[in-house]
């Protein structure tokens, strides 16, 4: 079965420090991976995606993610955290059985708290 | 350019009732997906509509049904509501274009509370 795991319920980081939010996946074949962010009482906002190509993907708001096929990971990173980055982050993988349709399987989410 | 819009924002129903949620996709998008996000969990895929037909369905009972209109907007209907249906219902739109895997854009959601 295809799945996404976000091993940390919460990540705490000081403002200005680098941050990493972890994600591992389990799919057969080549994965299509996504990161979304959710602010309170808001829907999900797209940050970035990995389809193919360069293992380092750059996205919105200074975020980037590193695809590692051997470790089946797709960790979200940012060199310098801002207090405004505090939110709920979701990793997702496209269901490989969805054919040409884009059914996403989400992880449980990681809450990022950036402290001043 | 308006993004994905959903209505209503909040809804309170009682067990056994029926509810209809509405979604207008982002301009230019032709595919609409619905997700259920229970408190403290990630979104769970309900189904996806393209060309007015249900194309993919997640592990949800037949009480959950939907519709897509010619203008690409969509409705999610839930019959015989249960307490466990209380959740944030998210609509997402995307553009289906050949082999390209396009990201989904999400609306703000409808918060459904079943009493």
C-alpha cells in the first residue's frame, strides 16, 4: 500500500535557524511528491513538488525539499526560519494507481513552531 | 484571479440529516477533488470529478456523493449524517493536461459539525 509518513508531530526551531520537516514515503515506482502548508482556519497552500529531475526542489516562500530515492525521503527545508512560518505542514504523494488523475495521499502533518 | 472558493464556511447539522457543500474551481481548472480532514489528521481523498463524471473514489461509503457541472463547479452531498462526519471538507482544483502532473489548489474548506 502506498503511504506517507511524517515522523514528527511537532518541530520547534528558533527564528533565524535552519528548519527541516521530515517526510518518508512508500510507493511502487517513481513517486510524485508534494508539500503543502496549512495556516489556522485556512485551506492548504501548495509549496513545491517533485516529479523528476534535480533532487533539490525549490518552492514558495524560500522553502526547498530534497528528494532521496535510496532513503525514500522528501524532507522540507528552509535555511532561515521566520516566525510567520509557524503552521501545519503536510507531505503528500500522488497515488500511483490513480492513472492520469491526481489523487493525493497525505501524511498526518507536522506542526512547525518558530520561536522569536 | 479568484482561487478556489467554497460555501458555506461553516455548517451545523444533526445526525441523520443531509448536507450539500459547494465548490468553484480556480479559473482555468477542469478537475475538482474533495477531501475530508478530521481534526488532527491529514486530508483523506473522497473523490475526484472530471468532465462531469466521478473518476476516482477513496474509501468512503455511498452516503458521500457528488456532482460536477458544465462550468466545472462541484457539489459534495452527504446523506444520513453521522457524528463521525464532522470535519473540514476541502475542495481542490487542478488542470488535467496529458501526462503533466499538476498541483492541486485548495479552497479554504467548509467546517461541518454534526450534533
